[in-house]
């Protein structure tokens, strides 16, 4: 979006700086997004306002272009890296002030027997960009890992990912266990991964099927009553 | 034997033509048409592109085999096939197609950190994998993509020393151990034989 290489971020007005940060985030310029975040903090901005107006809004545009096929996985990973550089500064402040800027906690992990996590990582980044606090359990998670994370973090949504046809049925095992324990009634479960489809998600009792990372973030926002 | 169309993923083109020749099928018996293999990097585009071709060629053939697996289409391909009275390959992807479901599962069970390449991917690794994933432009993304993989498994369709060397070089580039498994054309042969010999689907 931006070809500017010589913008002095500190010289910009707040409004122009936020716009520039969104451009820099889109271009995957991590150092610039971090610097912009530092400047806004120095100017007295609330961490939650920087998150929502610059970073989340920037990632929302990235998500739209990813969904529409304008941006592809490598570029989105760059964007997510840029957002992360700003988030690293904001996260401790948000935590220490008990800010409610977050849409809630989203526990996500790849299921047992599956180490393929590129899709899961993309979803995690898009969710963070959409305003969720993401608890990433990583790869190869047995049901006990999900249960422990639910117990510890009390998430708003649980997400599971699988790439293999041989591992995706395990999502059903987890959902069944959640149902047995009465957790499913109050915890929406999203599933995704290349071999999945809506029919499979319905069959195992998942709340939502996320076809791709951008769609997943939109669905998650909808689940917590936040829609653009 | 009636007229048959095989609408294949470009990643299977050589293998489909090799099996067609091995089965002794003429062009009159089997027409092979391909879509770009690059669609795999945008799987949402596969079903619409398949639908476009099947609509354009409707009525030309007695039987149509779409030489794709599930291929990350999220279930979008099967309704298109139903609409145009076509079938597709068994298995979710070409790794299981070539290795066979049982063997594929055994390889994964032996090491879940297995990254697969076929002859096609060995041949086009730089363009489709390295550049396709942006690793030429953003090499720092390598651990993001491949951090959990431990070995590259070359499921070889042909006995080709050059392709084996290319696959091994790809493994080195990714920092993975290398395993070479000659699996041939696997279930592709049966799928093509069935579509040419079977009744109208």
C-alpha cells in the first residue's frame, strides 16, 4: 500500500500516524509498527485504543484482502509479524491494567497425531488481529491438553485444527468429551483444516467450521457478538 | 469402451499420461485436460475452475473423471461433480493416492513430522514450495512453515535419479532428513482403468 520509505513517524499527527501504521502493518514492516506503537504510547494513548484503532483495524484490512485473494499466506504471515511487534509492547500494559479491550480468550491447538500448524498459526494471528487473546496450545494435543487449557483459561471459544484425514476424527473425540462433561453447552467449538468441510463439522457437533483463517476470524467475532 | 474425459490437476499430468499409455488407451478413448497445479496454493479456486471446464464440455463425453482429491477444497468439489455427473479420485490428496491409504498412514505413524513430495513437487520444488510459500522473499518464515517437520519423504512415481537428487536437495534446503520411497502410480492406475471400463457414472 505504501511506498514511503522516508516518513518520520514522530512528525505525523496522531490521525496520520495511525493511518501510516495500518499501511506499515499491511506491508509487513514490523520495526515501523513497533515504533508507531511506542510513539502513540509516549503521546499518552491508551494501549487498548492503539490496539483497536491501529493494529486490529490494520489486520481487519489484511483479513479482507486475504479472503478476497489479494494477499496470500506469505504476505499475511509478514503482516501478522508486524502486528505482533506492536502487540509485544501493548500486551503487558493491557494485562497490568486489566483492560477489557480483548474480545475474550480463544484456546487453539492442532489435534493429537498432527503437527501441521501453518493453518492454525494463521488463524491464531488473524484472531489476535481481530481482538482475541489467543492461547496457543501448539501441535499434537490430546484431549487432556484441551481440558486443562479450558480449566485454566476459561476461554470464550475453543478451536481445533487438523490437516490429515487420519487425525481429523480426533476433533470428534474432543467434542464428545466436552459434551460428556457439560462444557459444550457453554463453550463454542470451531474446527478447521484442509480436509474438513461443513458436513464433517456438523457430523462431529462443532459449533462452526472455519474454511480459512480470514473466515475463521469473522466467525469467531460473530460468535461473541462482534460483527463488522 | 466409451469416450472419457480426465480433467486433471496439473500436478498429476505426467502421471495421468503415463498411466494412460500403460493402459494402452488412445486419445479417442481418453481425453486428458489439465488445470494449473498452482491452484493448490489457492484451493478455494479449484471447484469453480473445475465447474467452468465441466460446463464448457458438457455432453462431449460418456464419462468424466476429475483427477483431484479433496485437495483442501473444503467439500466444494463434490457438489460440482454431482452436478456434472462426474467422479473424482479416491483419497484426500495425491500422497495417499500414490502411496495407498495404508502405507501413507504407516509413514505418518512412523514419524508424524513427515513432509511429502511427489515427483512433480520434486521437479517444481523451487517454484511451487520455496517461492510459493514466499521463502525466497522471506527466508525467516522457514521455521514458521517447517519447524515441526523432521523429514522429507519423496514418494517417487518414477525411477529417476535426477528427481531423487532434486528431492534430496529440497530436503537439505528445508533442513530435513531425506527418505526416498518408490511407490509408483498407486491407486491412480485403478482409477483410470475403472473410468474407461465402467458403465456411465
